[in-house]
C-alpha cells in the first residue's frame, strides 16, 4: 500500500489515515474567531465582570438550618430586610447555606460598631436573627468572615498579573522549544481562549470569583497542552514529509492528532459536566468556566494556532536546524 494517496493534487491519505482539509476553512474560522473575540471585548466593555466577594470585599455568613430551607425564600427574606445584592448558595448539605453580603451592605450594617471583630459578629447575629423569623426550626451561626476591599483589590490585581505572567512564560517556552512563529500562534490561541471565557461571564453577568480565576488559569494550561501536541507533530512532519506544501503538512498533522484531541476533550468534559450538575452551587461557575474553556481551547488548538502559522508563512526552512559555520568542512575526510 502506498504511504501517500493524492487526488486532484491534494493529499487525501497519509500513512494509512485520512487527511482532512482543515486549512480549507481557515478564513471562515478566522472570521468566526474575530467575531467571537470582538463580541467578548464588547461585553467586557459594556457589562464588565461581575466580581465576586473575593475581589470586591464584603462578608460571608455560614448558617445551618434544622430543616432544609428554600433558597428563594431566604433570598426574599434578606432583600425585604434591606440586604440588597446578597448571594445565597448551598454549602455542603441541603441544611447549610453560605450567604455573601456585598461591601455596601456590610458598611451600612457596621457603622455602629467600633471594632471590626465586633462588626463582623454583629452582622452574623443580625442575619441569623432575621432568618430565624422565617423558619419553623432553629438556625445556627456556623461562621462569619469579612473580606476588606483592599484585600479584594489586591487579589484582583495579582490575578491579572498572574495571567499576564503565564502568557509571557508560555511565549518564551514555545519559542525556545519550537520556533518564534509557533510561540506567536500559541499565545494568540491562549489570548483568544481567555478573552472568550471572560466575555462569556460578562455577557451573562455571572459572578467572577477566585474559583473562576483558577478555572481561567487551568484553561491556559489545557489549551497550551493541546497546542504543543499539535505544534510538535507539525514540526515533525515538516521534516519528514517531502513532497507537500505548508497547508498540506498542517492538514496531515491536525488529522493525526484529531483523535487524541477529541478523546481528551470528551473525557475532560464528562468530568466537568458531572461537577456542573452534581457538584453544588459553590463550584457551579468554576465548572462552567472550564466547560467553555475546554470547548474553545479544543477549537483554538485546531484552528487559531495553525491559522497563525499559515498567516506567518511557515515553511520547511523554518524547521531545519541551523548549520554552524565550518560544519561542512569538519565532515570532509
């Protein structure tokens, strides 16, 4: 059997495996990516990110019920009592709730208290006293914590710097391991993924807290792993496949790694969907960010980074190791 099958001037089969024409649709994919990124940036500019308590500051109150309450009823009690913007989620069992109060409510409720410890405890006592009025069983105060606005601002700044640092390190690593054109493609794919995940949260006005930031950083790692696998195969095929242009070599490489990419994404998504539906409200946004990131990252590892390589004019010469001066003379007898 021939190693390569060519039809109408295109390689349709290589090493016994079908070659898909991924790069045939690269312009359509580029347009789709541009639209998605622009829409995400517009959502971030118009809505902004709805930062959670970790970044804005405020108070967390953990309470335990004797009888499992309805979350909507608890939210209604808090709103009626003047606790606007309070977030209520189940924490652990159905009988335990975590209530997050925004900084405006915290400031209003603590004006009469001189010490921060007294103010924090005062908020917890007020919330528990209010909740006891709307239930037949008892309500216990398990824990109350206050996050200051300065700490929240520091976390937000450090998180942003962490993402920028990760992108710079990735660019340097890929440039050293492969070639600078690969580093541009890898970083473009990562920026593409991060912007779309952030835009998704801005568009739907979902809470962005430390767990979501951790998910975004995990998306960077996941997308980078896929991109490096594809880049490694592209480099190998540039050196191995002789009679093929850049587009055909990239098509061959993407076709060879397609099965691995899809299986990795599928198994990861199965775990993430389990977390999404059965993991509880506390990690709901964390798993949602990862689901979006894995889907977008799988797409970008196929189209965005490879598209950048095509735009930069990657050639076989870029993959050849540099020849040292005098090397030819040294090889002579």
